[in-house]
C-alpha cells in the first residue's frame, strides 16, 4: 500500500494496517503467519487464555501448539507466548504488537478504514492496484474467502451422493423383498383366486399393504431423522466436512420430502410385484413343488438384457468419444448402478450355475451336507436371488466406489512418477517458500543439476463467458528439460520462453504456435504463444510458464538430478545441509510421490464410507428380513430332515451353510460388477496415456461380505432353531 495513500486515509478516520508475513518457529506449524494484534478483532480472534502482547518480545498464538509462558525461538528472535486464541481453521496466526509487526514487515498488505466509502475511494484514486472493499465484498480481504463455500459444495455433493445411493438401494431392496414375498404367497393368492378374487383385487390388496407399511416406516424414519440429523451435522463438522458454524436449521420441508419419498419408494418397489400377483392363477393353490421352474419372467429378462446392453453401449461410447468423462466422480458414482440393476435382474439365471460351481467341492466330500447345500440353493432360485441381491449391491458399490478412487489415485501417482526425472525433490515448509540464500546453497551442491519451480495459476476465458483456472508451475526451461519428462503430444520443452506457455489438450486452443490470452496469477493480462502441448492424462497436467510470468510466486520445490558419476548419498547429505536453516525437506523421487499422493482425498473417502455405511445398513435389514421369511417358509422341509435322521445341530449347520453360500454368490456377483466398472476406468486411463493397475479394495470387500455373512447366518439359524424346538411330526403334518 503506497505510503502517501495511507497518509490520506489516516486523515479520513481510524486506520488499522495489516502486515501479513511468514513466520518460522521452532516446534511450530510450517504455515505460521504473523499479524499485528490490532487486526485480530476483524477475524475475529478472541483471547481464550492469557492477555494481549504489550512488549516487542511477546506474542499471542492460535492453534494451541504452545501455552502462555512458553519461550519460542523464531526467525525474528526468541519470543514469549503471553496468550492464545482459538484457531479459525484457515491459518495458524502469530500476533505481535503493532510496532514489532511494523519492524518485521514494513510493507502494508491491506488495511481497515473507518470512514465514508465514497471518501475512501476518492482518496485512493490514482493508486495503482489498490482496491476498496465494502459491504459483502469485504470477504475478499480474507486469506481464504471461498473456504466455506467450497466446504458447503463438497458437503452438498457428499450428501447428494448419499441420498441418491440411498434411494437406489432402498428401491432395490424393497423391490427384491416384495418379489420374494409374492413368490412365497403364490399359493395364498391362488386360493383367493379360487374363491373368486379378481386380478385387480389381488393387485390392490398388495399395493394397500405396501401403502400401510410405507406410511408407518416413513413416519418412523422422520422421527429417527429428527434425532439423528443434529448428530450427523456435528459429525460433519468434527470431520471438517462442513464449516465450523454449520448446524441443522428449524425446517419442516425436509421431513415432508423424506416422508413422501419413502412412501413413493415403497409403492415403486411393489409395482412389479403387484403386477405379477394379479397374474397368479387359481391352480397355483394346488401346487406343492419346492423347485422354482419359472424364476425369470419374460419382462425381467428383457429389462435385464436391455440394461446390460445399455451399460455396455454407454461405456463403449464414452471410451470412444470422451474417456476423461469416466474419471469424473459423478460418472463413476452413477455408472455402477446401471450394471448392478442389470445383474440383479438377471440373477435368477446366474445364481444356479454359480451356486453349483461354488458347492462343487463340498458336494463331493463325504456326507450329504454339501450335496444338500448345493441342491437347495440351486432349486430355490428365487430365495437364493433374493438373499444374494442386497449382498450384490453392497459389494458392487464398495468395489466400484472405493476401487475407482484408489485406481485413480494410483494412476495420478504413476503419472507423476513417470513425469519426474529427478532423483531428489526438495520441498519448502509453509507458504513462504525458499529464500534466495537457500536457493544459492542448493545450486552450489556438487554433482547436482537443480531446477527450482514455483506454484502459480493461469486463468483463461473460454467461450467468452467461463473464466477457467489452471494450476501452473513456473520453471526455467533448461531445468525443466533436465528434471522432467512431460507427456508431450506436440512441440518441445526447449521452446518455452518468457513469451510462451506449455498447455494440455483440455484447453480450447491447443495448437503449437497459437496465441492465447491469459490472466497470470497476480491478475496481469497477457498474450502467450503455445510452445508445446501435453496429453490430458488424469486431468492434473496443468501448465508451465517461466518465472517471469509468475511474479511474486515463491519457490516451493526444487527438483534435483544427479550428475554423471555423482554419489546419491553424498548429494542427499549436501542437500539436507543446504536447507537445514530454512526447514526444507529432502525426499527421493518415490518418497515424494508417496507423500504427494498418499491415498484418496480424505473428504471423498469419508463421503464414500458414509454412502457404503448406508448401503450396508440396508443390506443388513434386507438380509435379516429375507432370511427370516425364507427360513420360516421351510419349516416342513426342516422337519422332514429331522424325520430322515438328521440331528438338530446337523440341520442348523445345513441352514447356516446354505446362508453362507448364498452370501458368497452375492459377493462374487458384486465383485464381478465392480471388476467390470474398474476395467472401464482402466481402459479410459490407457486411452489417456496413463498405464496403471486396477486397484480392487479386497480388504473392504472381504469386510462387507463378512458382515453380510454374519447377519445372514444368524438370521437363518435363529428362526430355524426356534422351529426345531417342536417335535418333527408336528410341522411335517401341519396344514395351512
């Protein structure tokens, strides 16, 4: 801020100057920022311990990393902590007295003026680069003005995804459960038809049952939601998924939406089943066969085949036209649902051969248990498909979502590893970067070719309306050529100069020699010639400019390549010695890649775990319900086994083994769906010139399948055990 401008403003009213500057402290965070204490009131920061600084060697800290009374060594001398303030999440602050801050950083970054806005604008007229922010625009004076909006956007995306998956899974399990319930009650419906009931009456009866259950369940869900929503909001804040101020408001419309959505889900789930119910003939009452001879209707075959073909065609079109779209989160979250539904509809065709394959070895072992498990699962196709369906959903979603993020993360790491020719990467701590003295010491290391670079940004206006941001690295062309292997589609790295830029194929203009109008990181508008064009890759290939086109961007990374004959250990030791005073870190290339891309973004992973938790909850409810229904319907069959000489524990082991095998069938189908989805992403990465492996989350799949197995076995064995408490002749001779 020009000194004469500040003087004019002081004549208008009270002026508080902010002098933001980097601070390095022993034992403190790497991103410490110094301020005058007078600016703390505008964040606002409030003391939670101690007092305000009064002497030059006194400070107030945020972040809780040092207590009042502690002596701290900083790059500006040793200071004493006299107070602490609660951190606000966007910086780790160190507050000095105003006089001390002015000596440490004479340059004024921004200031607060208590005066008429029009008078202030008149006072700064003619001062180049000075902005006056009033009203809502004052938020742009914040160090990170968009942090709350970004957090809200991420949270809305996460809960939107969770809501979409919830609707899909709930319709899926409700439809599956109703289909199985209708199949179980076919003799009952046949008797009603024999007594004179019309198909329409049967359908209306089933729909009314769903309506009654849907009303009760939706009301219960709203009640539980009113209790659970505040807890979920607290969890989102604790996990840093939402801003600190986020809470649940006093609104009623979400409960109306939830109630009617739940009711519609119940009615949608019963529609197909009610249509099949009306087609039940009077002769169904006379059938006693336990083997499902027509588990697949023509409509189900056609729908399943159509969805399967649609999934294959859309995947092929995406690979041919825009493979990068398959790497977008909205795509790899929604695409698995199409394939899951297709496989679930075709499950009755798939479960019989799969069950026989799984039980092939147990069936050939001594004893009749393995053979009975195989034949029961293969004969009761509807029961097997109904139990396998929720397992299929959970395993397929877990494999597709977590596998997609893991595969994409590994692809990004592979891409960076392939593009980095350096043997060592030296990174700076905090946002201040390396000072010139440190850079000189690094360049003086014997046996090392050094390439210093800075993080910046470049903005381009596309289609005349959209201002798009691209991450940029500012680096000297010679150093870039020595330490990087850029995936160039055209052009040469050596052609980069102060009047040019290296872009990627995502840019609207991406032809070597063309000129593009851009805004640099400091807002300067300029025209640059395209020197080279990189492939799209995973979408993280930004742009490269020279340091002249990234003014004031501090050097935050130094790539180092060993000269011919240089000893790696000797060079590494010299590099560590060179950055010891500034606190930099020296990493090998592989260690730097692991540190830069350790795993999936925490927010994304937390959101997906929330989604999978919901899916697993639905799976547990559906599994328990279906297994209890199926086992209760087999009372006669179990009694016959007792009459044939099986002991009570043999029957219970048989029931548990059947439940376990059906879960395995669902797990294998889910893993197959996940594998197909990940194969599509892997193919897209290959077309984008990124060679990587498919990362299947086997541990998560095993855990999900294991949880399903526990629920299924307990839900099957418990009712079977209760039914076996009666004498075998009682259920065997019972009449319906």
